[in-house]
C-alpha cells in the first residue's frame, strides 16, 4: 500500500482522502519511514496536487492536533504568516505594533526552512525567551497582554511540524500545494478569525515567479473560504534581503531599532507598515490609509516598543543578554560603481554556512553569527568600501563577492 501510493503520485495521479490519511498518519505513527515520506513529498513537488487533495491534506494536518478556541478574547483576531524570506523579521515588529493598537495577536511561528530564517529561531536568540508555551499559557498571556508569539504548540498541527522538518532537508520546500497545506492548517488550527499571508517572491524566497505567488494566493483563499475564514494576501519582493541584517541575534536587534523609531526607510520598514496596516484594517474595519496612520503613530509614541518589551518579559526573555559574535570580518568592494543588486539567496546560503541556519534536521543554530549589510541597493560604491560585515565563530569559508553584490 505504501509503495502503491508513492507510485500513484509518481505517475501524477490524484490520491484519495483515504490514501493520504493512511500515508500521512502512518508517518506520524512511525509505520511510514522518513525515506518513504521523502519520496512521496518529492512526487508531490514534481506532479502537484488537485484542489480536492489539498483540502483533504489540510484537514488531515488540522485533525492531527487540537484547534485553539480564541473566542473568549474579545475582538477580531487577525493572524499573519510569511512564506519565508532572507532577513524576514517582520513578525517581531508587527505583532507588537498591531497589539499595541488594541488588536489581539496570537501568533504561532516556525523555524527556518531552507535558506530562509524562522521567527522562532530568532526569538530563541533572546536568552531565556520561552518559545514552547502550553495552550493554557497562550490563552492566559493573550488575555493579559494581548500578544503572544510562540512555537507551534505540540498539540497544534503536529503533522505539519514533522513534515516541515523533513521538507527542510529533502529539497521539497517549494511545492505550492505543500506550502498552502502547511500554512493554512496551522493558521486555521490557531483559531484566528482573519488571516493575512505575506507571499514572498524572488531569489531568496520559496517561490521564484509572480505567477506562482498568484497561484498560492488563490489556493490559500480557497482553503480559507472552505473553512469560513477571510484570507488576504500581500505579494512582496524577496530578491534582496529584508533590511540590513541576516542572522538571529542581529535580526532581533534590527527589529528593536525599528520599533524604537530608529529605522524609517527601506524595504523592511515599508513592508512592516504595509502588513501591520492591513492587519489593523482587517480587524478594525477601517481604511488602510487610516490604519497606516495609527501604525506610524504607535511606533513614534513608543507604544509598539513597550508592547514588544511586555511580550519579551512575559515569555521570560532578557534583551540585554542578546549577543553577537565578537569575531567580525569586513568584506570590501573590489571595484567602484553603483550597487545594483544584492542577492538574497546567496546571502541566505552564506548565513547558513556561518551557522545561522540548519543544513540537517539535527544541526544546532549559532544565534550570534550572521551578516550586516553596510551598503544597500542604489548606493554609490568606491573600491575598498565595506559592503558587509560577517559575524562568525568557526570560519567563514570562501565568499564569491560577485555572486552576492552586482556593482555596475
Ligand atoms: N511557511 C510554512 O509554515 N510552511 C511552509 O511550507 C512554508 C513557509
């Protein structure tokens, strides 16, 4: 039966609910092995899935665990999820912004996937920060301070947690049906009334084309309406990294700077304003324009940063303890010109090489390493200028500068 199912998908045929249920629950129970699941995932990656298969798989993922009931928290709860990018620390910024405006945010985040970082890995770079709250703790904190960012609780879509970790190391991350199933099962199980998805497109993203992003967008909206949830999507660029920092501690420090009002331009700032405004406009039923005013104001008057501190304190974190490696290497330009492109994918790979991400399921992350960009797209570069600074511990290997920075 296991082989029959793999072969059926290898031949591009549609799997029934029963077959998917047998195979995926078999994996959860240990009857289906890693190598067999990897094989089916690869067949899905290559041959895709029909809508009915996607609804079935989403249901199997949701039913593998509990569904949170957030109805006891007054107001519309809006959740946000990103398909993942290089330097994407938006959750750290927009969760406190939106919550400081009176909109409750209960966010279950994930770990890094492929070359893209994960919010939970970033939060773990804050010493003491608890990312494994129980359902009861999530509920209590949501009531007390109106914001929670935690790892997927063990009881929430546990199937996704297992499959996600396997996809990360088997080259099966970029399948549109698997991304849709993974994200939507978690979002529906997390109990939000409305869902905003940031779909990233470009070299540093799971999806490379706008066409694929549109496909994912309409698929997630279809799954949302199947489950009676409003889903909105924003398609955002991921050819260059978001912001100037890549690597866990560095990214948390950059998020803090933005919340303190020290960063007011650039792709990270603009995207955060856009996403936070969309969430506020969905929750409060006001125009996006008015929502954006509120969002900018809550950063300016310090409320958003105070909410971030409340979040960190409530989950036992100590931001004074965040450390970045003392070993640094400045990477200098070999020629003069205009910095035309910064390649997010190559920087993502470099950050994983430095130890900021995982190459296999068992790898431990080094939170203190990463890359800080000293220059950004459009800057005038003189030969010898520092383009970026590497924070490393063990080694940084060889760096192909021309692949990362295009100076014309
Ligand atoms: N984020 C998820 O949670 N799942 C995916 O498959 C991709 C990005």
